[in-house]
C-alpha cells in the first residue's frame, strides 16, 4: 500500500490457495491516497516454491509495465509450532515446511529477479523479509527460525555478488518483530488448543479470542506493543529510495529493540 500511495506501479504475486490476492488488489485500488497518486496494481498467481513460476511472473510484470525496478520478497509462512521432538516425521519439504516456503521461496524469487536484471543490464533493488527470529530465536519455532536465518545469509551473499558489477543490484533485508497480522493472530490457536495454523480457522482482528490474548503477545516484547504493517512499509520504502543508495547487504530490525535483547 505504501508504494502505491506514492504513485508506484505494483504487481502482487502469491499462491491463490493461501492468499486472497484479488481482495488485496481491490483494497489498494480503492484507497483514496492511491487513487490521488495514480498508483497501480495487478495480481499474479504464482508459487514462490517453483522457480519457473517466478520466472514467468517476472515476464508477466515486464510485459505489463515494461520493466522491473524493485522486488520485495515477502512470501512466507509460520510453519510448525512445537519442539524439535514434536515435528512430524514426514514434515520436511512438505506443504507447510517454512524452510521450503520461506527460504527456497526467497531464493527462487531472487534467482528470477537477478536473472532478468543481468540479462538486460538494468540496476535493481531487492528487499527480503526475514524476522527478528532470524537474528535471535525462540523455542517451538526451530524450522521457521532456520528459514529466516537463511534469508539473512542469502541476502548478504547476493549483495556481495552485485556491489560493483553492471548491473548494480542492492540487496537488503528487513527483520520484523511481531506485527499485528493474521500470521501473528493465528498463533493464539496454538496457545489455546495446541493447533497448528493450517488446522484452525483464521483469527480475525476484532475477535474476542484475539482481544483476550493481544496484550499477552505485546507484553512479551521489549517495546510492549505489536508492530503495525505500515511501519514495515516505511522501512522498506526507505531501503528502496535514493537515501539508501549506499546501503546493501544490511539487515534492518523493525522490532522495538527485541532482537537487541
């Protein structure tokens, strides 16, 4: 939303089974600030776990807009909640494996993006979504944490590959703390019924269940509050702007100091 409110032309790709891209696009299109700024957006069905689908998504974007300038790789899932001995035997590389979704999804996206920029000698910008659990960690999220640590390593390595080349591709990562989104709210199901996200209904923002546990989540954080999606957007917009021209290979925590603890 933040980019569209600045008049940017956006493409949102996601797996339609897990993400209602059409509703997100409609929300952006109907936003008064987006309309005033003449921002644009369209939705592409694509699975980040599949490199060829991401390559096709890039081609679709270029056909629609003429080029690709910036890539925000934020597709991801929470994965299994529980201790190492509780992880099911056949869970690795399954549908809900966060390493397959988060780490390999980011890898496939970056591979397609850098290939396009290299083939056309066009400078580019990438921002990857890691997590404060990619800097520190917590119990019951070993696979998720591994995926987010991996994204940071991927970010730093690829940034070094393109610092001085032509094209020059800046690559950075954002490491959010707990943000008030459905991925955070759905963790309540694990607390109350020991249910995984995919085995329980979504927890709406205005639900009694979330209102009961929201302060518990916030009070476990250093800043005693959950982050807002727009606070992430502000950090990403900064990293993609001219003020950040000298910044690459960096990880920006947006977590009220939780990762510093």
